[in-house]
C-alpha cells in the first residue's frame, strides 16, 4: 500500500505534531510541527524538515546549528493525527544544547533537571 499524505489529519492551521525519537536508543528527543510540505520535503530529502510557527517557514533541523536529523523511518499513529520520526541525530536535539528537549521531570511535585547541556 502506498503512503498517501492526504490521509493525514492536520489541524485547522494545517499542522500535525511530530515526535522525534532516536532510532537506536529509543530516546524521545523533541516534538515539533509539520505541515504537508514539511512531510513531503522530509520524505524526499531524508532531512527532517519541520514547520516553524514563529517564523512561518520551513525549518530543516540542523540548518543553522549543524545538529542534523536524518530520517530512518516515518510512522503515522492510529488516528493519523500525529507523526513519529525515527532519526539519526547529529549532536544535541534541543536548542538548549541538551540531547533531548525532555530534560525536566516532575517528581514529588518538584521539577528536577535530568541532564545538563552537552
């Protein structure tokens, strides 16, 4: 069965959430948004491309930081309203310099910083 991007359920702004996960370790690295064009560019180039809501422009991960994401596999959830990209991450995924954007835990009602910048 061939993939039909039109089958995805984008929100009223034309966006779909996309979770990036390291394909080797399984670590969840970040979440960002894609539109139909970003999905198409990611599949065509193998370079993970998101839609920047603040800049209203395509954002190829690593374009300015050098911390590229290479697509290994794109997965679609059961409701077709969320994407998972399994990737090879070069350098940290988070703009704070950490491997993952999910570096804060809530434990016993307190925030705990799990990792420091690389």
